[in-house]
């Protein structure tokens, strides 16, 4: 099977402050970080978007999420710079302690070599014969959720038919890389760039390329 046509690419960087705190920031201040920001406080959610930078910043539930809205390769977006710029503003307000950070990536892709995505996933991950012998189950498809450690972080991987449609030939895959800081500082800008790009490559080539390719 050949991986092709990666589509609907979404990526984000998430930062968790060490303590619950109210983030107060306006469009004028944020314009130093993203172009022509629009948005503000709506209920418990603080959200800003930039159409020019194809970026959304969402603060809710004790986390700050920076979203790449371009739909392209994450490494071509300046998301790490936006993260650092936003956090510099917060540090100027006294918010300089963080407990964790992470990356999220998701994609869809076509598996036309199989009748359905569910069948392709079952073929790669499920021992259908063993399930037939042990429980008389005739497996016709599957979706999987895996937890593992990688590069000092905890990972959660989901691979399933898009929208969980049994007949679709399109696979949906998403991964979360989570890193506890445990008293350490957040990565510098250069370190964040390298790690963000490295984990995208790990997800695309090492995981999807070898498991589904």
C-alpha cells in the first residue's frame, strides 16, 4: 500500500501554564505577533485569528492552543515563532511558569489499494485469524488507538476510517505528543522549531509511512 495525497492537514502547538490564570491581551498588543488579529473574549474562551497568517490562538480550560490553519506542511508555517511571540507578551505580564507543552497533528489520506480504509487498518494491525480462532469473530475492518512513549514524551495515536464510515477508502490519523516540563523551561525558539519539525516527520514518515505505507 502506498501513502498518497495527504489532505486536511491540521497541526497545533499547545502550552499549559503551571497555574490557572486569566490571560488578558488585546488586539493591539497581539498585532506584534500576528497580522491583523481579530477576536477577543467570548465567555470563557479567549480567541484570536489572523487570516493573513492563517493562524488561530485559543485560550480555554487552562491551556493555550496555537493552530496552523493553512492546511499545508506544518514546517512551512511560522507557528513556533507565533508561540514564542505570544508567550513573550505573557512573560511581560508575569506569566512565566509552564507545566507542559505538546504538538498535535492530523491528516487524511487515500488507501485505494484496499476496498475500504477499515480493511486496510485491520490488515496492518489486527490478527484476524487469532480472533476468528479464539472468539469466532470475522473481522472486516478496524480502527486503532495506541499509546506509547517517544523522544521523552507521551504519545496518543488514533488511526481509523474518516468519520468512522465503514465504507470509506479514506483514513483519518491523528497524534498527540505531550511533554511534562517538571520544573524545566519551555524550549527556546530554535529548540521548538527543531522538535516541532522532527515530530511531524516522525508522524508522517516513521509512523504512517511504515505502518500504513
